[in-house]
């Protein structure tokens, strides 16, 4: 599943190709994504210029003078920049064609992604308006995490994965960040110390920054039709390493289920 680092890398990958480019046609081949792609997009967008390509949480925001397309890659979505005459494949459901002969094509075999339209401020859209800060923004710091965690009786792992607290900390990143911060995933959020909050915000930023950096090199090519915009092969320290020795203390990594998600940790290094 594309996580925040993949979406950020996608954003950076497509941006230079489509920003300031003028849309010549919008093609919807299959409207039935997670929510139906709205009708009339061709009329709305034709001859309009792309003003900016940005990301908020795992949503890509493609802003034009007429309004903004909000794209989510769901479980299996990917975007590519191709020549408009490049052969269309089975799961290519949506595309923006541009005056200079290229297109932005969305492929999504499982169709859990979405393409939505917002005429007004996209950050006020109902899918986005309740979201917590970006993990790499200054706003997400130890004090905010500490204050928000007070009196919370949920586990710290579920807390850090809550998009209302901070966006983009998926299941793998949560396990890895808690290991780096030395915090047991089952600790109650309300019981973490100021020091824990600092260690955890630093860990989250570090893990995500590494993943994005790696994405820049792993995700070679947005302009090839067969090159898979693959998911990053990050070096993981605990995730999916049940029974293997902890890299710090050599004791075996444990696995538990928390909030129905697999959770990996070292019972010796994480308290
Ligand atoms: Zn350990």
C-alpha cells in the first residue's frame, strides 16, 4: 500500500512534468473507484493550467485555476507521466492529457483509490479538514504530542497512528519509530513522559525522512509504463522480524496484535 513516503515521492516525481502545463482533455475510463469520479471534469478542466501539485497526508492535490483534483492512491494506485499515445492498460482508469502531448495516468487494479473535485479550498474538504499536522512539519513536536496524549487510555502505537494526532504514521512506521524511541507499543499514551514525546517525534521524523530519501532513489522512473513505481524496500529494524535478534540487544523480536494490526517490538529495549 502506498504510504506517505511513496505519495511524497510521487508528488515530487510528477510535479515538474505537469505544473504550469495546460490540460487538453480529461479521460475517465472507469468511474468506479472508492467513490465515483465526478462527472463533467473534462468541461471543468479543459484549457486550464495546473498551478501547483502538493500533498496533504496521503492525498495529492492538483490545483488548477478552476478548482483542485484530490487524488488518493488507495491500496494499489500509481501515477505515471507518459506520452498520450502510449498504450492503455486494463487498470488505467483516469488520465489528464496535456497540450504538449504527455499525460498523467492513474492505474489502480484494486480501485480503492479516488479522484475527487473541490472547487473551493481543498484543505476544507471533509476528507482533509479534520487531519492532524504533517509529521515533518515544525508544528508536530514533542510538546504537541505530549499535550495531546494526556489522559489518553489508548496504546501509544494506536495513538501515533491516529491521523487526528499526526498524519502518515502507518503500521510499519509506527513499530519502527517506537523501537527507535525505546517505547513499548502497549504503553498507554497518557503515560508517556515529556522525554518519550521528544524521542518519539524525533524518531517519526527520522524514519519518514529516511523513507522519502530512499524513495527518491528507489522509485526511479515515473515516465516508464512498465517500470513499477515500487514500494520502498526500507531497512526495517523490528517490523516483520519476529524471532530474529534485536539489533541492539540480540534478544528475539516479539510480535503482538494491537488494534488488529501486527506490531513488532523488543521487550528488552522498549519500556
Ligand atoms: Zn533489544
